[in-house]
């Protein structure tokens, strides 16, 4: 019974959300026509010096914002409509020729303009149906109670339902209930139809998808080269300042001991003892350096085991939940591990959290990593290099990162990597470290 109640509750919430989305779509559709009129006026003024360079990009920015709102509404129905726009040129200023040219030469601009009128008609019509049917049913459902409460002389709803007796009002109750239920059932489907119609106009064409993919690969390749160069510089610095210096010192100690072994054996033995300590320190530093390149525990125990081992070494309790039915390819596994490690490091340094959690899941060809903490929140990916570095690391493998960190917390970092698993071993555990 409880399960049935939950399903009914989810169904009702889904219907109500669709009705509210239909109401939003109806209001937004009304703005399409004046927005088109303003756009046509701006394009007519394009030949005017200076004025056209400024007003056309500004107007098309409004059109893009309206199209992006439609993409957002479509995404809530499960229809993902990507943004097909060209990336803005570097050093483009408002009112300049580069920004004007970037706007008017982008095919997506004209597809947005072509969508405004049919989008207004379809969006307004379907949105109105989403709202009117359940609202009409709600009126019929409440007609009889209001009639009895306000008296038989009250005819406020009679205009809608055309009844003038209590018996007629009572008959409206089951009809209203049927319309309300039917409207809540129909609304999500109508919203999806509207989203699919928007997808026909606003989704990128195959040429646009190819262009965006080339742009993305160019950016990620440059980021990868920069990241590899920075990593090589870090390894070189660590070797030069750490292990290399220790080995030079070790060689000098052994040389001094060799000179003293005949004249002062006691001093030579002392020097050899110091050399033994220095060799141990150099070995520890070398092991730390190797772990920074590719932790041995990652190769031995996989991503789940490496993350659990990492959680054990942190000063804040971290609960780890792993559901990975196999092993990932080594490059992806390494990128995923260091992304989680960097996220946890940021949590320890900045969040003031008392507890954190890591969830690793693989389903439908996608590795999902979620890191949560109960800290102060307010994290912003645009203000630091840590989260930006994670985004670049994941982008190499077409991965993404989303951040939710309201002031006061909690902070949730969700990272996704498209990948396949290569081992049939089942590794499922949930534990608190």
C-alpha cells in the first residue's frame, strides 16, 4: 500500500509540474512575437553605421536567451537540446565588428529566429491545453461543495459548466475528477511533444555538431598539452629539489666516508649511518613522487580500492560507496582517481566539513562520481584553479563536472565520464572509512 501511495504521489507531482511548465511555456510563447518584431527592426537598422553594430548583437542575445529558456524547459521533459552556437571570438567588444559578424554569420542565429513564430503557436497552444483541462476539471470537482456552501442562488461556476441546480452540480463532480485526472496524465505528454518540436528547430544540425565537436577537441587537446607540460614541470621540480638533491648529498657522504675509512674509522661509520638515513629519505620521497604519477594501489585494487585507501588517509571521516562491476581502462581510471582526489583535497582545505561522502557508480556506459560534504558551501568553479583543473582533466575524456554549493552547504560535486568496463569482476561495497 505504501508503495502504491508513493507511485500515485510521484504521478501527481509529475502531472502538476507539467501543468506548471505548461503555464510557463504559455507565458514565454507570448514574448516570441514582440521579440521577432524587435529582431526584424534591428536587422533593418544593421546598415546604419555604429547603431547596427551595437543593436543587432544585443537583440540576438535576447533571442538566444529566449531559446535557451526553451531548451531548459525541454530538458525537464527528458529532451536534451544542445546549444549550437559558435564560441565568441577573443577580444570581441560590444558594438564592434567582430561581435556583429560572430552573431550574424552563425547559422544557429537564423534557426532561432525561424523558430520564434512556430514555437509561439505550438508552445502557446499546447501549454494552454496543459493548463485548461486540469483547471476545468478542478472547477467541476469543487462546484458542488461551493454551491452547497454559498447557496443554490449562486451561479458563479454556472457560466463554465452551464448548470443551475444542486443535482446538476453534483453530477459535475465525477466529470471534473475525470477531467482533472486526464489532464494531469496528458500534461507530461504534451510537454514532451512541445519539447520535441523545439528540438526540430533549436537542436544543432549534423554540421553544427561536427563543428562543435572539432572546437571541443581543439580546446581539450590544448588543455591536455598544457596539463601534461605542467605535470612534467612538477615532476622535474620534485626530482630536482627533492630526490636529486638527496642523491647528491648521499654521494658526497659516501665519498667522505671513503676518505675517512683509513684515518678515522669511527667518523666513517658515522658518515655511512647518515648516508643510510639519507638513502631512506630519498626512497620515501621517490615513492611519494611515484604515487603522484600513478598510485600503486590504483593499479592493484582499482578505482574503488584506491578511493577507499585515499579516504583512510584524510583527517575528515569519508564514507565511500562503490558499485563498479569491473575495471576501467588505465587512463580513464587514473583521471577519475585524481579528479576525486582533487575534489576531496579542496573539501579538506576550504569547506570546513565534518563529514564527506564519495559515491562511484557505473551504468549505461557512464561512470558517475559524486563527492558530497557538509561544509559551509559557497564553492564557485570560476574563482579557483582546483575545480577548473578537474573540469580540464575530465574534458580530455569527454567528461563533465557539475557543482551545487549553496551558502551554508551542502556541497555536491558530480562528475561523469563516458567509459566501458573491461573486467567481469563484481566490486560492490558500501563502507565508512
